[in-house]
C-alpha cells in the first residue's frame, strides 16, 4: 500500500478502491493482528461519530472489499478477519499458521 499515492497493489494488480475501502484496509494492514471495534473503525474511516446501524455499514464495506481482493487472488479477502461482536483485524495466512 502506498499511503501518499492512495494506491493498493496486490500481486502486481492495482485495486481500485473507494476512499472508505482504502482507509479501512490501510487502518487494518498498518497494525496487523490489532482488533478494531466497530465504533473505532467508523470514527477512523468515516471521520465521524457512529450513528445508526454501523455494524451493517461496516459489514457491507468489508463484503465489497473482500470481493475486490478475491478477484485478484483467491482467498485474499480472508486477510480481513471478523472478531465476533467486536470488530475486525488484519491477518495474513502466515500469521494464522503461527497461532
């Protein structure tokens, strides 16, 4: 990920992400294995306080982002890991094998 250019490349393929998708992925990938709550994600990505059904808003964002990642590499979207009733974290397959 190139923060200054707002660009994501996965397996030499440029991903075209919305601002929220990019900010969410950057947030998680910059601190792998750290769990962010739904409220933290909403505040950091949307730059606003959470209002309404933020779990559903974030779930929809994750679904779109996983789909885009999976088109580049099968299973790539699995790096975005749901932590039940809490939020999400970034975890590569290599990190999972260590657990």
